[in-house]
C-alpha cells in the first residue's frame, strides 16, 4: 500500500500519449495521462491555456482515471458520476445522447415489424437483435458501487477540477 501512496500516476512513461490533433513540433504540447484522482485535484491550472493543467513540465489536457461510483446525479442533458479511487473524489460529466437511444429503439421496432429486415439478420442467432442489445448496454446506466474507467478532458470550474468524459466503461 505504501508503494501506491508515493505514486502520482500510473506508470507515466508507458502510458503517456499526445492527442492526435496536436503536432509534435508545437511549443505547447499537451499530454493524455493516467493519473490518480488525488493527483488531478492537486494540479495547477495552466495560465496560458486555462483548459489545461501543469504536471511537472508537462501540459495535460486529457486524463484517464479508474474509480468507484459513490454518487450519481441525473439531469435532462447530462449524467454526473462522482468517482473515488482512494486518493480523492472527482465529478465526471457525460452529455446524454438521447437521439442515439431513440434510434436504437426505432431499429428494434423495425426489426419486429419488417420481414425484409429479418432476412438480412442472421437466422441462426438474432444478429441485429444482439447488436442492438449491445448498443443499449453500452449506453446503459451505471450505479453506485460500479468501478468505471473514464477518459476525458480536464476542466477547471469553480476552483475545482472536473472531467468532461469522452468514454466510460465498466471495469472488473
């Protein structure tokens, strides 16, 4: 346990990447790092680009975290998951894409009502039905106690770091 307390990140050298849209010749390269939540909370805001943070000599725009859901807030346009990894707590914001879920439901109804779609589907295993079920689960809700892997962009708002998530998935 003492080994984990002294680490600020998850083996930075093997996990750091530059976002694809950044050019390596840029004077202000930004990195995507796997960090402990406590380390993220202690980062200093970059004054030349307020949407990034300073970690040592690196500018960080994106982070990966792993944590357990301790609270969940649901709003019309977003879900907020509060994650805890033992070193700290941070809120992760995810915009809802209800149009995607509506489209999945429309496809499911079409699959049941349109025989031509059934011909496209693999008769042995309900291929389209299985795909639609997987898509729904991917967009599924997470509950308190779930361990999540979140990737997203840092944001400093009201004197606190938050993450605006790009991807979220259940772990373990």
